[in-house]
């Protein structure tokens, strides 16, 4: 299994979950959780990228977090709750496993080490959300795009990222033309190669330097609390 959370569980806890895990194919746009609707399953991706969207009562949305093989979803499951005012769906095709919440919540009650690990992951999501808000308020669009591409790269095997303009626009909370302009800037610096539906990372180190302090704090917090994302 390539899901980081499942791999870090103690052997007894992993075995407790394995008997109830089901394979899950997660195509792009698969909805994993609707706002304020009870859900039956939690998901542990092994590939792909998912989005966590805040949804206003009038239907306005903004992307507040992403996840992939390093974590699990929906975030409210980390607190033994089966609903929240978020929409969670897949932005990049993937696969993994799912488990009925009744089995996951029962396992969490039985195991303090499992609760501790999932609580630490919840903290990393909180930090990611907070620093997304900070980046949106204080950094240029091209710096924020560099941050977003680095975050997707962290959760992708290889340097080719399957990302659409719509996905990137949601991550940055900007319109598509702003994404196009920012991609051209990063290409001009030879950090990336942008093609239709795909971005290839050419120089990760330079991209990190360009992103500056827009990138890094949530990733360091993940390393401190959990370890490597891989």
C-alpha cells in the first residue's frame, strides 16, 4: 500500500483496518463528500489529488486544501464525525481504498496510537489551510502558482503533473487568464513546461526559491508531526 497514513499505523491497527478496506477507483470529479450531508465512507488515496472546498449558504465555493497519498479524507472523519460544510472531490484521477465510517470510528475508539496519528494529520491540514489563506492575502499570483505546483508535485509520482487550468484557478482563487499569465512567467524562468492539462517540473529547487515563504511551513509541519510525505 502506498498511502502514508496506512503505512504509518502500528501493525495491529493496520490489520484492524485492512479487513474492512475496499479498493476504490477515484476518477477525476468523483465526489467523496457533499456539504452537510452524512457520508458512509472515508478514503485513503494511493494516487491522485483531491480538493477540499468550503461552500457558502449561497453556493459560493473556495478551495481550502488538497490531499493525496499522504493523507485521508474527508477531514471531519478525523474527529469521528460523518458530515461537515465542505465539498470534497477528486481533481486528478487516482485510486486507493475506502472504509465504512462505522468501522473506522470503532477502530479509532479502540486505539490511542491511531487517534494520535490521525490527530497529527488533522493538524497538518489546519496549518495548510491557514497558510493558504496567508499566501492568498500576501503573495503574487505567480508565487502562489509556484506554491500550488510544488504542493501537487509533493503528492505525485514523477515530474509530470496532471493539472487543468480550472484546478489551478481554484487553488489560487483567481480566474483562468491569471493562471495562464502566471504559467507563462514560470515557463519564462524555465522552472516548468506547461502543456494542455499537464505541467512538467523542470527545476524544483529554483521553483521553491521563487515561491519563497509562500511554500514550506505546512510541509515542515507535516515532516515534524508525521515524517516524509512519501
